[in-house]
């Protein structure tokens, strides 16, 4: 959260006009705390990305639904981060720092792109894993003989995912 420098009045980031941005971007007493805030956001985003890229260990007996649950959690996490980034006050911080030509903006843009890419990957994976889940349901509930009916549909779904998915192939 934005906290102004000592002896500076609080800045209402939700009500900054485009005309205000020009003046604010030229005031070091405004820019410095905003840069500190952006640096803190970058550290937090790097942590979220690092956590998402860690290898996860699953028991040998978990099925496809565990994979679906994992990607649903990833999708919720990254969509939550994107929602925070899109808040008007946060966009105002970015706009002021872009106008001030802050050196942190390049790093911010890279992290923002990585977060967006991770959110897209999770969304895509959830979509395709839901397709698989329709065919995996019978594998959880039926006898081995009855499972054979579901195998052709499952194989077609896997083939489709392999050829169409940008991430989960």
C-alpha cells in the first residue's frame, strides 16, 4: 500500500486526474515512495512466479483430478494478482512512474507480462483438463471391463489437447 514520505500529505491515488499525473511525476517526494512501492510489488511478483514454477510432488496414486485442482488453484492465484494490478490506484502508480521515466518500469513490465502469461497458461490448462475430466470420470467409477468404453474418447481428447493447446501439450 502506498505510504507518502514523511512531511508529505497523503496522496489519494484513486482520484488522481491525468493533469495531476504530470505534476506528480516531476515531484521526487512523490516519485521516490512510489518507486519503493513498485520495487516491493516486483519482489512480491517474483516470489509468486518462483512458487508457481517449483516442481510439485504428487503421490503415485493421484489421478487427473489432482492435476485439474492444481491448475484451478494456479488460475485463481494469478487471476487474483491480475485483479490487484488492474485496480485504479495501482494503475495510477504505474502511470506516474512511466511518466517519471522510472528505471523500475522495465522490470515491472517484464514481471507483468510473466504474470499475464502464467494466468493464460493456467486458464488454458484448466479448460483442457476439464475436457479430460469428462472422460476420466468413468475410469474412477467403473470396472476395468466397463472402462474400455471410455478409452477411445479419452484418447481423442488427449490427441486434441496435444494438437491444439498452446501450453498443455
